[in-house]
C-alpha cells in the first residue's frame, strides 16, 4: 500500500509518524508547501522520498490523507483531480465536514472515493516540529461516510485508524459531525479565548491555578485555521454560544438570588456527569 | 514548633503530608470530625497523636492551619477562642477572604494572629484519601495579611509555604483576593459546570477530545463547598459571569457577521496572551 499525506503540520506529521511506525506501508510520501519540512521528515526517516512531484506520488497512491486547512483540502483535490490513481481512497482530517463533503461531491471523479474524517486529538502548537505519532493513542476519530462510500473502503480506513492508535471510530453524517463538534471542540476553544482576553486577566495573572490553566490551554490557537473553522460552521457554533450564554445567565440568576439549594443541585448534577464521563472512558 | 491542622480533607491532608516531609515540626497534630481519618493519618505516620482532644493540641500549637469550609473555619475559631496558646498564628486555606477576615477580626483575641491564606492548588476529588503532599509544588499561594498582622509572623508563614513547595506567595488585600479569585478560580468552575450541563452533552459525549476534557475537568466539583464559595463571593463572581457573557456575545456577533478579520485578530490576541502566560511561568 502506498500512502500520500498532504500537509506535514502537527496533524499530518503525527499521522505520518504513526503510520510509519504502525502500518509500514510500501511507500509513505508527503506533500507540503515548505520543502524544508519535507526534507526534515525525510531525514527523520518518516517519508520515503522527496525528489518527485505531487503527480508522481498521487498516481501510485492507494490512500491520500489531506491534513491541511479545510479550504486547502478541497483546493488540493480540485487541482489534482486528474492525478489520482483509480480507486484511491481520499480522506481529510479537518474540523468541518458538511461544507467539504458537499464541495468534494460536486467535483470528484466517479472512480475515486472520498471519506471525510476528523481526529479528536491535536496539539495547541502547530507545525511539523510539534508532531508526535503518539498523540492519537486512546483518542476518538470521527468519520463521515455517505452513500457514495463503499463499506470495504470505510473498513480499510477504520483499520488504519485503529492501527495508528485511535481507540474509537465514530461514524456520523457530515451535518451531525458539525453540530457535535461545535459543542465538543469549537465551544471550548471559543471559551478559552473569551476567558483569556478578559479585562480581568492582567490583574489576575499572578494568581493562576490548575483550573484556569487547563481551561485556557487551547486559547493558544492557530488563528487562521480556527477563523476558517468557526465561520464555516457558523450556524452550529452560534447555537452553542447562545446556549452557553443562556446557561451562564441561569447560573447568574441562581447566585444573585442566593438560591443555595438550586446552586447545589446544578453543581451536583455537573459533578455526576463529569465523573460518568471519566468512567465511560471519554 | 507545634502545628495543628484542622480538617484532614484533600487540602488539609496534603498540607499535613507536605509539612511532615519538609518541615519536620516537633509535633504535627490534626483535628477532624471523622476519627477514622485521623486514625488513618496516624497510621500513615503523618500526624503524631490521636489520643488527645482539640483543647490539648491548641494549647501547645504555635501554628493552626484551618483546612475546612469557610464558615466552619470561623466557627472553629469562635468555639476554641479560649484554647489557643498566646501568640499562635492562625491561618486558613479557604477560597474566600473578605468575609472570613472580617468575621475573625470581630472576635479574635488580641494576643492571637490571623493571616488569611488560599493555595492556588487542589484537586477535584475530595477527602484525605486523595491528599498528596506534592500538589503544592510549583503552585502559587495567596495570603491576605492586614494591619493586625506582624511582619515577622507573615514571614514565618511565607517560609513555611515555600518549604512545603509553593513557588510564589502573593500578598493581597482580602477584597483584591476575592475579586481576582472570582476570575482565576471561580469562573473556570462555573464555566465547566455550565458546559457539561449543556443539553448538547448527551449527543456529543462520544466525540470528546482533549480540549473538552481539560475545560470540564473541574466540573467534578464539591457542590456544598462551591455553593458556599460562590454565594459568599457573589458580587465578584456575578461581575465575572456578566463580563464573560458580554465577551461571548461579542464573539457571537463577529462570527455572525462573517468578520474574519476581527475574528483572527481576537484569536491571535488570545494565543499571544496564553503563550506569554506560559513563559511567565504561571
């Protein structure tokens, strides 16, 4: 099996490292706008060649994994439409699915297979130098196969994901993915940025503990990527922000009314949900 | 030096363990409503005696560290006012300071010294069995000395805190403490509870990644303790919740208007602040 990874950033680099270690494909190739990164990965023994061009790699690849920004993933497919080998499985790793799958469906050659994907793992630091094949261990992966995907190819992709360390592969429709991820991933990033940009930060920064540190970890954000993700998933993230604002206003009212009973109930419920989340291995 | 710790929960137990290991006082005693906990700590070699009553310990203690809920700390001082040795330093560890310091000042014997304190470290699990002397290592500690505190005693307390592993001791007035902690500690807890109680949780729980896990860690909350803290610090936490709601509404508007430029600016600013926070060792 020959695999090409497009975009050797923190996700692409980690994918490449995990694949190199666990799958040992016949050939593992990569494409990146920065040739120095390719050189580094080659010298690290992660990829097998850096002397050919995209076309050569794609013509022999059985699987192409797009690890770029969402728009760039679609652009890559468009520009290379004639280069993919027949029956190649193309998958992406970007945090938005409806828009991508829709755009890809419009233009994809009928003999190619596209399966949307999204790892529930990453790092706040970006770039190949932060990549690490172990970041996927124990994590979940969402795939969004649709009626154009064959079950054999979905199985093949799932096998690869389990082999490189993912613990759980969840199949969702692209719209469900976008709705859920707005809550489980985008909202935490929005909150982290809101909290850390508060005017209270300057005065408070000498008195930070673990809860603040954990809560704001993902505020160290890739601003271009996340702007694209948030605007592409506008409807869902706006719903989640509004819903959180309502919930915060509710807590505000409870505290304002000194309603200790209601406050304890709410906190108790939260602690139970959080503890169950741990038991369920999430 | 003889030290008595009141309340062997996760903080009191961790204090006791850290003191036992790093200070080696002449005697380390503890008081707890649960005799079995005292027995456990005695068997662990952490405390020196379990056969005397509170009065005996207090009459010989140079320092008393209150590690109970806020109200219980004040109640303890009131009930034992006649038992403290002359010149004893009494300090507490609770997450609220104005109210406590004010109440203590009203009733404290003139020959005793009270210095408010609050470790910026803890655990979401409560109880002696989760205590660990190492949780303070590298953390910050806030103390709130006022005009009734002698500088020698403040220095003595600070020395002890550094010895048991704290990296930084910040001196604040009680009102400043309460204002700052509303932002750095209470707000993250409120957010974690709000996020995890969202109606989106049920659908999303299969697709959780590191950002969601970190953000909601402290939702596993001690509901009695935190209800007390939030209501005692009502004014400050309400200000912080309102301010966060405004900031979230601002982000909502930016996304709604597809204002990618403004969104990138906001996210970029957040990432810079968060990264600087790391450099500054917070």
